[in-house]
C-alpha cells in the first residue's frame, strides 16, 4: 500500500427529504452552525431540488477520508460503506435527530467512524472464509523512491495490528481515540459524541490504556476492569 490515497468513491446518493421544518437550534452555550451547514439543513428540510447532491458533495470528503484512515485502503466494498454512512446521515436528518450542536462534517465523521469500526469487526470475523489479499496478477506496488522496504513492511504490519486492536476494543473508546487522532479536541469529541467533557476525557484516557494493554503479550485474555467506571 502506497502513501498516496486513491480517488474517493463516486457513488451518488439519491434522497427524498422530510417535510419542511426549520433546522435545529443549537443548545445554549453550543457553537452556532456554520453558514453552509445551516443553509444545507434548511434546504434539506424544505425538500429543495438537488439537495441530495449538495449534501453528498459537502460530506463525501470527510466520510471517505475517515473510512480510509480507519480501514487503510479502499476495497471492493468501500462504496457500500460510503453509501451506508450516507443512509444513516439521511435517516437521522429525516427523523430530525440531528441536534445541531456540532458541524455536519464533524457529525458525519462520527458516523463514518462507527461504520468503519463495524467493517473492521466484520472483516475479523470473515477472515477465515474470505481471502482479502491483493490480486497477484496486479503485482506488488513498488516502494516509494528512497524508502526502506523492510521499514515499510514493518510499518504495514504495525498498522494492521493496530486496526485489529481497534476492532476488538470498546466502541466508545475506539471512537474517542480515532476522533482525537483526526485532530478533534476533548470538547469537540464531547459535542460530537453527545457526552460531557469529563466522559470524553475518560474514554480517551481509558482507550489509550486499553490499546496499550492490547499491544502487550497476552492481552487477548486480559479483562477490562474500567468499563463500568466511565462518567457520562
């Protein structure tokens, strides 16, 4: 796998929006929605022509990028994962469950995180019966110019091990870790996941400890004593 990201999936979403209604008003103390987000939500609730394409083009980059970061590549089911994320986005907007306490892009990245983690877990379960190795006729991808092949192979193995550990982790903690790696602050993670800042910090801290423990020998059989202690 090279360092350059392939082109994103090109599948387009078709939708019928909910009956007209005003976009959600952020809770007291929350950051106001960006102007673009507010306009999109208003157009969606009004059922304006072409809103499906506008919403898709607005959120596709963050959905595609998040899935790529979690899974490490775009396999044959990548377009289906993108589609699943958008189906959840549209379903939530149609049921008016989006609270407007964060940006649409941040909210979409959380949904994509959940979709990506579910895909990782599914791939772990199916590994014994489905071969996901690259097509041998395609030949190996040449290493980057000046790269150390042994170091690249080692890094690839470490990344695959990391993804296996994330797939086996508690979902809330794995999501907090992934959002933090993507550059979100504790407050933003709290807003995106609908918990307090203390709970977000707890999930992140315990996620780091859980991941570190899983990377140690014998971690597969280790019990997690912290699960019931996280604040909400």
